[in-house]
C-alpha cells in the first residue's frame, strides 16, 4: 500500500508549515518544547483552531509523517530537521500555496481543449442492440409446511402443537 503524504485539497497546511519553520532552526527539540513553540506561533497568527489537545495530536501526527518521509530525524526523544529535505518541503509548499491562491488546485485549467462528446449508438428500426447478461443467483430453498426436514409427519406435529423435545 502506497502512503501519500501530499497536500490535501482543503487548503494550505499551516500546522505542517509552522512545524517545518521551527524545525529549520539549528538544534534539536523534544516534542513538548517543539509543540509549545508551534502552538505559540500559531496563536500569534490566530491559526490555532480546535483546541490545544487536538492541535497537539495533529502536530504529533505531522511530526511522525515528517520522520517517516525523511524531513526530520529522530534521535531518542529529540527531533532535528534535515536542511535539504526542509528546503524541498518549503518549495513544494510554496508552489501549492500559489496554486491554491490562484484557484487552480482542484479544477482543470480554463483553456483546456474540449473534446467532442461521445456518440451513443441507438437501435434503429429492426436492429438489435447487444445487452450484457448479468449472472443470476438462485434463491435458497425455504422450508414450508412440507419441508425437507422431517417431511409430512414433522409438519403435522408442528401444526398440532406436539413437539419432539424430550422424546427419545
């Protein structure tokens, strides 16, 4: 299964960008101090949404995605940014933000050539159009009054109220 850590269509991912900004500074951080810096930066920009605990979970998930994709190195409980990978992340992030701002992130360009509509073949008088046959599934047989279990005698016993419970 291919894991895809690309950007979503929702919009710019401010948490990932802020996390990468903090990690691009020299040094290594434990998650607690890293999160405090990210949270303070997001609050100063009025981008901290959904409460602190939810933001902590999202930040931790994004940090683990960074570790998995090689943007960040983890040594014990400390995280350090990889400069070349962070530069590539900022480049793709800037491209995505530019596309998002222009409105071309989720729809085709306006100048795209329109292809001719497909012609649907219809049957003319006296001409047959092939139909595909779907497989037919047989319904299971139901037990009626004269079902397979016990035959007529069992059906009569059930109808008269007599049961075979306790009879040996």
